[in-house]
């Protein structure tokens, strides 16, 4: 395929490609319009160069074909972005667990033994999954060990983390209540106050 032939294809399908992108690319991915259109035309070029494409290469069939390719590129991008977001969520779960395991004097961080106790209080699939994560197993290893899908492991981590937050909030409130009860009266009845 020559450059002038491909330029005719681009010119003839531009409206269809941009229409597909407008219809199928989610608003939060608007920054990727150029990437989607470029990838669409790369796929079109490779297909036409290898003899694939519409059986009758008239303008209407090329436009319909280009529309489908652009739509599929939008769906691929959306899928990649969702997967990336899920991976970021899992990474934040790992960071949160790591922060909780640091032996730090900050009130937000928990000691490892306390975290293990909280994880043990969780229901079976959550406690097992978070326990393995805490021991350093990868998500894939956890999925293989439990014979479940990777998405199930991610879901258990997310839901287990939410339950740990609830436990942590409850514990913080109990600690505050205990501290309030244990505060000594500044004027103990047995002490003599001299002025």
C-alpha cells in the first residue's frame, strides 16, 4: 500500500473513526483521543497491507470497517484503564498493609501482632487472603493456592481491608474511651492543695 493510497483511506474514514471514538470513548479518557485514532489507523494500515480488510474496498465498507476498529480500540483502552485502576487499588492495599505493619509510634500505624489479631478476626476467605498477602505471597500465588480467579483475590483484599478499617476505627474509639476513663482527677481528694 502506497502512502497516497493510505492517505485516501484516512481521508475517507476520518469521519467514521472520530464518530466511533466520540460514541465509545468514555469522557474520563478524553486525553487519549489521539492515541486511539493513531492505533486505529495503524491497525487499518497493517490489515490493508497484508491483504485483509473489507472484501469490497468501497468508501462505505471502509468507513464501516474503520468504525468497528475504532470502537474496538476504545473498548481495549477502557479495559486497560480499568485493569490499571484495579492494579492501583491492589497496590494501595499493599501499601496500607505495609503501613500498618510498621512498628511506628504514630497512632494510625499498627504493630504487626495487632494487625495479625485483626486479620484473624475476619471471616475465612478474607483472613486467609490478607494473611497470605501479609506473609508476602503475590496475588497470583494466592489465587493459585485458593483455586480462585485473580479478581476474586482482589475483591477479598478490598473487602477485607474495609473490614480492617472498621475494626481499626472501633479499636481507636475503645482506646479513646478507655483513656477518658483512666484520666486521673487533677484534684485528688487525698491531696492537700496549698496556696
